[in-house]
C-alpha cells in the first residue's frame, strides 16, 4: 500500500486546500503545505500551539509567526515559481511514513533548457522547536541563478496583527526575529542557512534575506539547507538564548542526521498506529492520511495543551479546543498512544479553574467547560459567532452559553481514557475534582419539576446547533446523567480507598454536601424515551416541527453560505438538523438500546440531517456499521476519511472562514474502522468483537494498547487472529474475547485464532 499523497500540475485555486492537506507539524507548531516562494497571499503560516493573542476587540486566536523557510530563486530576473512560469512540470505532496513534505518542479526556460527545484522539509519529532528544509537546484545547461532566502515577516493573520514589537538581529549568520505580542508574550524565530556562501544581507520592509549568486554547472546539483527554530516565553525564561542554542545545534547536527532521528520516531509511532486494509487502496491510504494528521498535531511535549478543532493548520476557529477532542479524537490516542491521551485529559484538569469561572459567570455552581477553550480554559466563544450574509448583521448564537453538554463530554473523555488504560491516577491528580464540579454544575442547571417528580434540563443547545434554546435535549440529559453516575462512583471509591484525597477535594468542592442531591438527580433526571415507532425525540416538541426534506429546504436558500440555524434560520422551525445529535447519543450509550431502536433512529434522523459539520458523517457511519448497514457505513466512512484529501467541506459559515484540517474527522475515520467495521468494544478485561467488514475488504489489521498490553488484530470476514504483548506491568493477564457471541480466553503473550464462520 502507498505511503505517499501527491499531486501533479499546478492549480492556483487549490492553494488553500493544499496548504491544509500537506501540513507538516509536531504538536508544538504546524507549517502549512505551501511552496517555499509563497507568502501571506498564498496563506503561508507557521502556527504555534498554545500561544494566543488578541488584537483590539477582535477574536483571540493562535499566533502565526514569521516564515523562516522562505526561499525565492530567480533566473534572468524571473522568479522560478508555478505562479509565474507557464511551462513547468510540478509534483508535490506528503510522505506519510517519514512525515515530510516534498516538491519537485522543473521549469522550462525555453524548449530545450530547464531548471529543476526539489525540496524536502519536516517538522522535527525529536526537537519540537525545529523545522528543517533541504533545497536542491539542478539545470541541464550552464547558467547563473540568484537565491534569496531568510525570514518573511509579512504574516497571514485572520484577526491580527498580533505583534506590537518586532526586532531583527543578525548574529554570526543566524537571523533572529524577536516578537512581542499584544499580550506581552515573547516569541523568537531563528533561522540559519547552511552551504550557502558568498551572499549579501538585505533588509527590507518585513523581509530579511540573504542574496546569493550561484553558477550552476550542467546537470550538477546545488544543494543547501535551512533550519528554523521557534521558542517562546511561556516555555523558556530566555527564549532568545534558547533559540540561538538550538539553531546552532541543528546546523552542527546536519539535515541528514536530524532527518534520520525524525524518521526513527515516526517508525516507532507507525509500528503501533498503522492500519492496514487489504483489498481497498483508497480506504487504506485515506486511513493512513487521517492517522498522519492526528499524529502530527498531538501534544507530545505538554499536558497543558490539547488539539484545536482545526489542528495546527492555522488560526481558524480561534485555535480553540472543542468537544471534538474528547468525543472524536481521544479514543484513537487512548488505544494507541496512551501517554498522549493522558496529556489531552490532563489539559482539562489544568483548565478546570476556567470552567469554574464560566459557571460562576452564568450564576451556576461547579464547572461549566468552555465551548471554545484556549490555554486558561476561559471561553473564547463570542455571543455573535456568525454573520448573516444577506443583511451583513451579526447573528446571536447560543453556543457559548447554552451548549452545556461540553462539561459532560469532558467527563466522558476522562472515562474513555480510563477504560482503555486502567490508569486511575488521573482522578487522584485532579480529574475526580473536575468530575465532581461538573456534577455540581448539572445539578445547579437542572430544574426539578415537583408535579412529575423529575429533573429536567431546560434552555440548551444540543450537538445539532440549528435548534437553539430547546428543552430536554436527549443527548444533553443523558450525558448529564452519565456525569452524575460517575461522580457517585468516584465518591464511593475515594471514600473507601483514598479518604485523605477525598477530604482534600471536599475542601475545594464541598462535594460531600452535594452527593446525596446528585444521587437524587441521577435517579430522577428525565430521559427521552423511544415512542411507539421507536424514535427518540431530539428535544421536547421536535417531532411537531415541519417535516421537510433537506434538499427542499436548501432550495429556499438565498445565498450558498446562508446560516440555517439561529433565531431566523430556515432550519429552525423544521426537523432538518445540522449534524448527528440523537445518533451521537446512540453511539456513546449503544448498550442501553435494542437494535431495532438503534435502526429506527438511524433511519429517521439520517433523512433529516444536513451534515453541515464534518463531525456528522463519522457518527452516522459508525452506527451504520454496527447495524450491518455496510453500504451506508462505507459511504459515510469515505466521506469522513476523505474530507481533507478531497476538500469536501464548507469553507464558510456566513462570512466566517472555517477552512483548515479536520482532526475530528481523522479520529472519526479511525473509529469507523476499529469500532465500526471491526465491531470492537472494550469493557474491563472483556473485549467484544463483531466484525462487519465491507465485502471487498480482504482483511483489516490494526493494533490497540489495552491496559498496557499491545493487542495485534487481523480480521477478515472468515477468521480473526489476535496476538498480544505485555508492554508494562499490568495486573491483567487474561482477557475474555467475545467474538460473534462466542467466548474465548486469551492469555497475554499467546496467539488466538478464531474461525468467524463458527465451524
């Protein structure tokens, strides 16, 4: 199977998509897949994780820093670029296995003569502060070229400018840009070029470059290297000194040595995370592409960072962290890279105080997690998130203050990680406190109705988002009950085994004064039940809304970017929904419903879902696979896995640009393969497997790390092979494997072969 994603030819209209698609990143920063000679008009960006800034009254967002990999090459005063050269052969893309961007462009300066540029660049996986570039030039005739390279400080910014001070220095051929954000954070970008001699420095407006004339001998390659380092004051007391030290070390190590270390780290990751599909090259490549993007943006180096909704592909969505991480991405990391998963869940522990501040802001107890979370956990979401493209007036949206399911999503994430790892320590290190505070929040938000002797949750916005301020959203109520259940469970365990820690938590949360109230709320909270047709009403009154086909509704749109939700949106008074809502509920709490209920709701809501979010396809595909609706499951799987490869997503909501990568879809593709087509469920030491592979898939191979044990699965429609290896100390030596309702005992270290035909 292929490990390369590449394109031939040049289409200016694909620059935005290619920048996201061919991103290189390492969790510390992301560098868009643009050509070396491009600038801000082509959306070049190096986005730094966890460094946020606000300009004036605009939205606060991640910062993009100056481009230290900038290179332009001229021949006869003409820039060698597909943008300026009519005749060129151009190939570019990603090597997924070794995680680097490549480019190969041959410029025909006349019918017989050409100059060829080949590049390779990577975001180092061993020193997260480094970006490295190899730049090669060859010609089939003797000629002279001029190379201009250095740091381009003319930055693409959505809500900037973010730097109130920018200072350039040249220190023994090391270029540095010292930056000060509007919020007084210090950032340093250092750059050095190697094997590029006889140059002159040129300082211009926002451009600091070396100019070098190079004589090319026929068919003889000229090659030079560039290294870019980013440091900041959040991490280092002296970011300037740290940047100088690291950039010099990089130059002394050399590109080849750094690249070998980088490749070795990626080989280690792929040895666990790769998924192999025999019989379907498109599915195999799209899955690897999805895994590459998740592995690129994971915060390996910090538990105070998470993964923004658009990864590190730019400043879209303010660089904020949504429920996307817990519900769509965390399962992948929990079962493949548990150390990274731990960082992701601990980020929510570190941002607990921000969630407390938000709850207090709205008059509630406990922790109300941010809908758009940044580094402190305070909510970056505005009250007017969308603009009406017809009237140009801002639309009041109720994401920030009414999407209260986010606190439950965070708690669900804690237990996704715990179920995969058996690592109870997260609860002792702050997660239990967060669970208790979320339970207090839901208790204070809920409304007790004496006449019906039940708790209801009123005035919320569910995952759907097109229907705001509704009562008793099915998903929200169930996730609140889940939080109550887990708070009670944790309280009992801590009381029995860790009384001192419980006492410490109680001093901060007063949970002992709430626990009986939480128990009552858990028992009496109202849950939407299936009606006579088996349909779970999404919220009170939903089934009384106008029942119109999605396409019929969209025919009424006056503008292609028109927002369908909000107070006056076309979908508001209809049953058309933006994305999976009840279907998310059924995926997360599948075991609570009979198959006919799952099927009835999938079919009902599938016909009424616009899929206005890239989150939606994976949830419908996942449930379809569980139900054996393989044609639908495969269709939705491909829609999910190919979103960034093919660019099948909305670029605008209203006039809000929402392009970039879609890591939640990447995680959704993995879930579709592992939880959907493979039918795997992990419950303690019981692993249930009920495969529903697409008929043309010959086999599916993947690994899971469960409780510190590495499981290797090879599944076809006729048999299954399971091998396991102990990675670290674990109290679990035996697992019950339930394959198509048949039980087997698997001992760690042994090979288990199961005939799925039952013979």
